[in-house]
C-alpha cells in the first residue's frame, strides 16, 4: 500500500507541476493535457490495483 501511495502522490505532483508550467506558458496546453491525462491514468491504475490487492489480499495470505 505504501508503494501505491507514493506512485499516486508522484502522479498528482507531476500533474500539478505541469498545470503550473502551462499557466505560466512554459509549456503548451497540448503538453499539459497529455501529462495530466497520463498521470490520471497511472493513478487510476495504481488505485485499482491497490483496491484489488486489499480485496483479495487477506484471502490469499493463508494459502501457501
């Protein structure tokens, strides 16, 4: 779960930084939307994986 937290935190940080750079016109708006969309997809994938891991993780721990 710690890895999921750090990956989602990094994705949010990158998206915020990209948005700030686009606001100050250091990057184009096309790059902004692509980076924000990429971060959103990565964050959603990691959150889905973490949720599935929590859902099925307890059942699998005792089966070795």
